[in-house]
């Protein structure tokens, strides 16, 4: 991350857009990486997540949140100096207009920052996260909600370049987690697995999903869980 921060040091962040901000989890990273931030605008369609974000950043004069469809943004062309998206590419179905909209609202000399979990070379705790993510994604897909498995680093690069965004710089990092067996995390993910199994109750092959969910719960007890490696890409508009 230090190398990335050094690489970004010459970029004045200005007006920043965080696409699919959710509860604002990526905003501390933006505040750490960028200088010259005038304002961060986080946008999402999930009102519950936006309310959490607004509560978390209440009183922060440079951060605002807007309910908005990322595939049909209300912003004028060239509004933002910096456009970011974190851990959302796997929710974008083929043909989605989100990346095109990101390109539209960035200034010609603006910058993209794209962050995504990748499945390459996980440790055992990270593999638990990947298996859990694939489990929830498969149930979503069956219910008509687009949700791709965790991408490889090459797949993420291919998505970015196919969109017409030129890759300037990449780095990979792992979030520090001293205790992969943290009781709170194991409890949360165990409950989430059970909730997903409930969602699959009407499936003809429910037994297979229940077996998968229970195997993840057992795995949590033995190897724990950790977020996989994240790939961060800095890009700009192709000439």
C-alpha cells in the first residue's frame, strides 16, 4: 500500500466518486491513499447500507452519500477527478453499463481506482472465505440475482481492459488479521451460512446446498476465515 500511495502522490483527488459504496467500508482507504480530496460522494441503491454509511460519517464535511443506480448515474459528464469501485465487479452482469457510466463521469485527465478480491493462491483461512462466497453466489444465481464467483487476478485485469480503461499500476495486499479464528467472525459467518441454507430450502437439490453450507461451518471451526488477497488497479481513460 505504501508503494501505491507513493504512486498516487502526484494525483490531486479532487471530487471523488465511490461506486457501490455500501456502508462506506472503502472510504477509510480512500482517505489514506489520496491527497487533495475536495469531497467524496458514495453512491448505492441499498438504502439500509447508505443509512449505515451516513451514520458512520455523520459530521464529516467532505463525505456525502446518494441513492443512485450505478448503471444510470445522474451526474453530468466529466464530473469527477477520481472514480473508485471496490469489491463490486463480481456483482456486475455481462453487458452492465456501470463501467461505461464510470468512464462517462470521470474527467478526461481523471483516474480510476478499482479494488477486487481475487482467488489466486489463498491460504487456508482465505479459502474458507472463497468457498463461502461461492456458496452464497450460487444461491443468488439460482434465485435470479447475478453474483459471480471470486475472480482470478487475470480475470479482473481482463474485465478492466475490455471496458476501455487503461491499467497504469497494480498492487496486491492482504488485510491484516492476527486471529483468523476470531469468535465474532466465525459466529457471523456461521449464521450467514445458515441464512443462505434457508434461502435454498425450496431448491430440488437443497440437500447438496445444505451439505455445502454445513461443510463451510465445520471448516470455520478448524481453519477460521480471512478475506482473500485484494488486487488494486489504478487506471485512466484510453487515448
